[in-house]
C-alpha cells in the first residue's frame, strides 16, 4: 500500500513526508483535481447538499453557465432550483410582457402592477432569482432567441428551452451540437397536468460508482430531430402515450403556424384529425393516442404542482450533467398527474443506441 | 376523474401545514399557486444559515426569525390576497387540540421527526381529518395519504427506531468511526463539559475493579490552579493512553479482535511541549464567543481535510483550552450542539484520535459533524417534487376521489422505467394499536418491575404518549395533569415506586390495562402476562410488548464480548437517527422505502396475527450518508429492492381495490 501511494504521489510531484506508523494506516488521501477550494461562505450555505453530491460536484456547479429561454411556471421552478444549487451563472431570455397566464403559475413575478408593468418576464424573474442566492450571477439577454447565432451558445454549458415551436427545438439543438464544446441541451413543456422533458447530452462519459467499483460509462444521445424521427411502429409497445400526444400537438402547431399555448378547444377536431393521419402514416393504432388526452393538452394552462415536479426533475438532471455524478436520464421524461407515474422513455434508434 | 385543475376544489378549502422547512416552503408556494386561499402553518423553528440552500422563502437577513412567519410573508408577495395563518409553536402543544384539527379539510405534514408525525397522526385520527404524509432524504422522497377507516394510518406499519449501540462497543470495542463519535460526544464531551452529576461510562473497567473506582473520581476534574495546557495533556493521556492500556490488560476482549494502540501526547505530537505552544497563535482574538474556534487558532482552513493524528491532537488540546479560556461559565452545563463550532471540533478530534488508536479510518471535520449532529443531507429539487405530489393528493382528497389516492415514491434510480412510482394505498391494519381496537400484549415480571419502569419504557418511550393516564378497570393508577390535587399527586408518586403486583389495584397476569393520552385523544388497551425471566441481551428492558409495530434497532457486536462490561446490557442510544431539528428530512421515510417490500409479504390480514417485529436491514440514512464518503461500511447498497414482486403485489388482496 505504501509503495503504490508513493508512486501516485511522486507522479504528482509531491513530497512524501515520513509519517508516524499510526498515521500511515489511518490516513485517507484526498487528491484534489483543481486547486480551488470552496469558500467558507459556500461551505456553510451548501453544507446540506454537499453531503449529497460532494465538494467536487459543488465546485463544478459553481463554474457552470446556464442559458434558459422561454419562462413559464415550470421553467421558473427549474431556475429556482439551479440558483439554489449554486451554479456559476444563469442567463434568462424572454422578452414577452406580463400576462395573466404568465402570472398564473409563476411565483417569481409579484402580483403588483406597479412592479411588473412595462417590464419583461425575464427581467422580473431575474430580480427575484437573484435574491435566492447572491453568489449566482443572474442576468437577462434580450432578443428573439429563436434566431440567436451559434456563437452565442458557446458561452454556455447547459441550454434549456421551452414554449417554442418544433422548428425552434430542432434549430437550437442543432446549433448546440455544431459547437466543438459539448453543450447539454434540454427542452421542457407542461400542458394541463402533464409534463415532458427531453435530454440531449450528445456523447456523455461518466464514472459510475457501485459499492467498491467504479466503471466508466458512455451514453450516446440522439438529437431531438433524430429522436422524433424514429418510426412510431418501431418503438416498444408500452411507450408513454404522452410522447405521441405531444408530437401530434407539436406538429399541429407547426402546420397551422400557431404559437405554443395558443391552441384552444376549437382546435380539438383539427388535432384529432391530424392524429388519425399520423397514426395511419406510422401504422400505429389510434388507441395509442386517446382523444381525451389530446383534449387535456390543447390550450391548457400549466398546473402548478406539475410545474414543481417537472422543474424539480429537470433541476436534478442538469445538476447531474454538470457535476458528472449520477445516472442522467435518457432521453425523455414524462409525468401525468392522472396516473401519477413519472416515466423515462428511451426514444432512440436501436442501431445508434448506447 | 374530474380535472385536477378545477379551482372549485381548492378555493374553499381550509388546509393545515405542519412544518415550514424544506418541504414546507415548497409546499406553501405550490398551494398558493394552485388556488388555495386559507392556509394555516405550524412550525416551532427559527431560520438557520444551512436552511438557505433549499428553503427558498428565507433570506440571510431572516436568520433567527420564525420560519412560519417569514414563509407567510414571502408567499404573500406573489399572492397577496390569500389568507395564511402562521403559528410559531410546537405542534405537540395542547393548543393544537382535536377541535383545532377538526376545522381543516386536510392536514399536510412536512416534518422531520418520528415523534411529531405520530402525534399528528393520532390527532388526525381522532379528528377524522385526512392526513397527507411526506418525507425526503437527499434524492429520495415519499408521499402518502392517510384516511381513517379507508387506508392504513401512519403507525400501521413499523417505523425503524433510532439506531443504538451496545455500551461495550462504545466504551471498549469500537469498530466503526461512528462508535468513536458516540464515545467522544456522549461520554468524553459530556464528562468534561456537561453535567458532572450524570452517570458516565467513560472509564474502562479493568480486571482490578477496586483500584479503578477510587481513581476515577478526580481524574477528569481540573485541579485547582492546574495549568490549562497541562490539564489538557493529562486528560489526553488518560483517555487515549492509560485507559487503552487498561483495556488491553483484559486479555479475553482481544482474543479475536485487533488490539488498540495506546497513544500518548508526547508521541502524537513528535515535538516538545514548548515548540507546540509556539505554533499556536497566542494572541488570536475572537470577535465573539460564537466564533471561537480551534481550527482558526491553529490555521486549519478546510473542514473537508482529513487531519493527521498530530493535527487532531492539537485541535483536541486547543479546543479544550479555548473552552476554559472563553466559555468557562458554560462548563458543567454544556450539551453537544452541532452548530457549536468548538464542540464539533473537540468531538471530531477526540473521535479521530480514538479511531487512530483502534485502526479505524479517520474522517474530516465535515464528515464528523454530519455524524455527530445527525445531519441529514438535503436538496431543493426533491422537496419541490414532493411538494407537487402532496398538492396533487390533497386535491384528490378534497374532491373525495378516494379510488385515486396514491402513495408515490421518488426514486434515485429508474425502476421499471419509473422515477416517480405510485402505488395504491394499503387498507388499515386491523391489529394496529393506534387506529384499531385490538389490545396490545405486554409480558413483564409483575413482581419485580415497578410502575415507573412501565411508564417510562413502555407508555412514553414505545407508545409515544406524553401525558399518560393508566387505568385498571375503574381504578386510576397513574396520570399526569395540571388539575390534580396534592393527594392525588402523592398517590401517583407512591404508585410509581411500587411493583405492579403490589399496586392498589394489583396488576398481574391476565390484567387488562387502559392506557390513554388525553391530549392526543388516543386510547389503547393492554393485556398483561407475567413472565419470570428475560434475556439480558435481547430484552434489556425486562419487558416484551407485542402487537406494537415499531422495532428497536440494536447493532450486534460481531464477536461476543466476554467479561468486558458485560453486565451493562443497556443499549447505548447513539442518537444517530431521528429528532433532527435541523431540517425537513425524515430518516424513516428513507428506510420506509426499503422495508415496504416486506409489507407486501405480510400474510392475509383477516387470519394471521402480526408477525414479530421485523428485523429491518441496517439501512439507516446515516449509512447512506457514509456510503457517499467511501467510509468502510459493510452494509448493502441501498438500491430499492422491494419491487421484486411488483406484479404479484398489485394482485394482493390487502390493496385498496
């Protein structure tokens, strides 16, 4: 044991100081990867969570930069979670002005017209989020994020988008993938009492620890476009119905040129018709996408308890991806309050799968 | 099932939240957003810095203020027109009577200890108000609905009790770091800084008992005008050197165990006393009492570092010195507090030196603090998820949608593709002594055990009653209350000292006692059976209660301790799990997940009696915590094992449908 320790230490250009016999058998060596230590303030504030994921993970969090586009209730929850976790910075993008819908599930916006009048959702959320953790740099980026250039994404380690069209999801995901820097990409959407998260970590390597052993794992994630191109008939029979339902609505909105959340009850027949066409084209039995489910999702507001749940799960996933600790989910997560299940679905081409 | 989003369900509801901590903050926020307009919230705690990583309604400037009140103010900022009534009080207080509970449509728990949960459970049963229970530990979480008559109550299934260790393991044969911590905290720290009149097992019994007892009286007392540095060294040498030598003289103990090494200060520090003093910043002035710290004084910056034996020894001596120099008035009254930096430093150092002596790996201050302070690891995300699940169940309760109540588990690893796993609730346990009428059974030596023993060990400790009333038929044997006249008080005091068979209404085999707690409005019956002998090791209390569902966890020594303090078979309450005032996390919820697999194997309820108290695996949250830090730990990985029979479980008759 002594000689192997010496070999490791000499490799790191450290001196091995002769130790008292008793010390030699009782000391456990901790070799730090980078020189920085957590400040006293950080140690005190983050004590309880450092006991969950360790000081190294906390350090990595403090160096990470997150971009969030599209701020509704669920994303507000997510932002709260990662600010509390102690990320390095959080950049918010949402130029919309406050509306009744924006207020309904978003606890970051005070219900005072004097305060919110004339300000964008991003600005208001930014003010509140800063209060949760003064050590995190929270800022606002203005502009139409659906057409941001590739260079803008380079500053970030994680990109989370919401409330956008199918085309935007593909496009932003594509830009993140273009960069040589590996950026973790997520989409998140909640409708009625349902929620969906999509994860793209591209090629993700991490160390998986089980009891005494540490094994190197690698996961290969498809892009959003690749994932949704997987033919429906190829997917396992028990795939969450929510997956299909969300794709139908996504395509309907795209085809009709409608913004997310603008659909209403009158659109239901149109959505149902599209569903039939898609099922036929995919040789999928219509029963996989009940009309009742589609009705719930069309034009429905977010449901705050589901925002909390989805925002929590998403927060967890982003923390895992940044810290490199824990098994990240691959690649879709669904929750439906009607049955209460939170399910992970692997929607990827079996040939390219991990 | 009607839409969960219907406002009508929530806007007229009156809900009670118990706990404004980690779960509480998330819950209050979600309730407000979900349309609830009349919320009451009880929490006796004030805000601490370590809360701020997840209890997001609180800010640095709120430290020291009431959680219930600050939470309310914060939520009113984004929902100014709803009614939130805060109570900065203990839920066990008599003002929270059954009538108080009756005014609510549903009660939502966000507690962090078993005691309070049991209390609320009983009151909700008495008031017939549905209760939604919950708990989180790190990434694990659980939400359950309890409805009298429809589902099991919180106490229908066994909940693991705090982990305890045999005295000899702590005083003589530690094999894990946690044993060293318990020694340092409950023995050494208590002896040096706590109540001097308390019994203390600190001194090792040598083969020569006579000489030992004479010696021990003065050894820990600082002699008049004794130099503090000299005192420190003397104590050090006594507990780490002399006592170990004494223990070693007991050959039998070490036959199949590794022998400890005595450590004396002169060896540990490797340098002369004079030099040692030179390293210490003598003029280290501390701003205030609370910032007094041996680490600061010695220039040790990082609480995550594992100190060497020499460093630990210096911290030990320095901490002791600082206590006497800066906090002398407190000595004799101090109890260990995890937020007392100096106490934590002392205990960590002492535990490490002992560990070094016994060949047990040393730990950092950070780790030691966690173990000594029963700190539960906690993150915001799990609490947020659980809060969402609680509100969903609460709405089902308000909509009287009983068929859809679920118990939901938040899992760390996918199980059958799920991270959130709902299962149907269980029917009430007909043998549950809390929510059913079935009597408990107590085996006890009625000719030797006194009423006092019965009250302390059974009624209070096991049944969780705070203000008990004990009757034998119409005869009142004992009660507690403000309205008792002096004669009654005298009578009861006398009764306590009598053995059961000699009470005014003698308690013997076949007697049926009624035991009540009026405040909890909880009553149960107990049939008594006389038994002459009890096993000292397995039944150290000299009593056996059955039909009662919680089982004490006692860690067994790997090897038999022969003739080494063997007569003290009292389990050593390590305080390692439970009653964590710090946060919002509930230990038993974490382990609940593991044992619920065993729930499914319970036989068909109508016929078979409750099996013996389950021997729950060693999966306390503390061990999970230790696992994360690579501690030498022989416990199994805490993967959720229960769902082996997932398919068959859904067919089980015991389920609600």
